């Protein structure tokens, strides 16, 4: 196998986002699906979860509030089957997003584009999901809650399968990854890609800005579930014959994340490389210790 490195560590990266679009496409859409999933899986748990999640998010935003005349969410919720019955829960998620932006309220609500630091961006994407998962662990057995949250992630990915690129081969996937890396003018991920051999393609992430953003979050099992678990479904969504295996994640304290993609039509045994092989793909970045 041959290896090629792309990207860099870039903690000062700036993201351009549309706050209200992000709220609807990334936060509310997923939350609505999560509520529907829990209601279907365990209706007795549903109200307890909504109450616990409301309590948790409200505690996190504290006294932060947006006058209703500045942000009327009733019309925004009309397309959400479950959230439209929980105005408060939706409202405080909006408030949490705007608080994490660290921008003036008017700018956050009315601007089509705002600039935010990488850390804030990843906190919005994954920090909020972390608390959604944590709320579930607070009303049921933790291990059962984590398995339930994983099942939700699996089913959510299936529901949005049409949004994923389909690859006929691992070479197509690799070429797509290369193209994304080459076209990125301001990368923040340091990544090593392998060539494809015998139905196996290896990606080694040397850093993870999302995990860096959540470095102060205490429950690393929940950090892993919210940030990393979806990688498995990414493989399957790309091609029903693709499977991903991994042994290491930065979320769990390892020096890198390995993502090993297998085309099961060729590699039926899912041969995962050894630690020595993964270490040898390239230099391992030294992490700053707190």
C-alpha cells in the first residue's frame, strides 16, 4: 500500500454559516426524528425524555432569552411532526444555538452568513447532540440509553440515505476524498489516505477538531457516540457492500482515528490492519496536554 497525507492542524479555521438554516437542517430536523424514534421505541419514555431534555437545555442556556417578536418559531415548526407539539423544546434549542454562536442576537437571526470559530461550529453540531444523548442516560440505564441512541443514529442515516454519494468501488470513494481534500482552501483535518488494495481502503485521521471542541466534556463514551459512531453508517450508505472497521479513536484517548473501509465483495473476512501497520502510515501528531 502507498499513503498520501493531506490537510493540516488549523485551530484558527473560520466557518461561514447561515444560522437559521443550520438550525433547521442540522438541529431541528434531527431532533424531530429523535423524538419520533423514541416515541415509537418506548412511548412510556417519551414524555420523561422531553421533560428531561427541556430541563437540561434550559439549564445550559441559563437566563439567555430572545424576545418572541425577534424570533417567532411557530411558523418554522409547521413542517415538524413531533417538534410542533413542543414549542418550548424547539425554542430553547434555537436559543442554545444562538448562544453558541457568540454573536449579537439580531445578527444571528437576520444574517444569511456569519463567521464563527471552528470550536463554536463543532459545538453546535456535536455538543448539542451530546446533551441530547446525556438526557437519555439520565432517565434510563446508561448502557441501554447508549444502545438506543446508536439505534437512532442508524435509523436517521437510513432516512437520509438519498443525501449520501453512492460509490461503486472503494477507488471511487478514495478519489472523492482526495478531491475534497485538494479543493479545500482552508483545511483543518490532517489525514492520511491509503491506496486501495484487496478490497481495503484505510483513512487515518491524525487530529479531530470536533473532539478538540468537546475536550472538556466529561463523558467520553457519549462524546464517542455523538461524534464518531455515525462513521459506520457512512460506509453502508455509500454502498451496501461497504463496511467500516476501526480500533482507535481520538475521542477515546488514542493518538489518531482509523477508518478502514472494506468492500465485502472482495474482502469477505474484514481484515483489519495491526496497530504497527497503522502507526507506520506516517508521523503521529503530538497532542497538547491540558
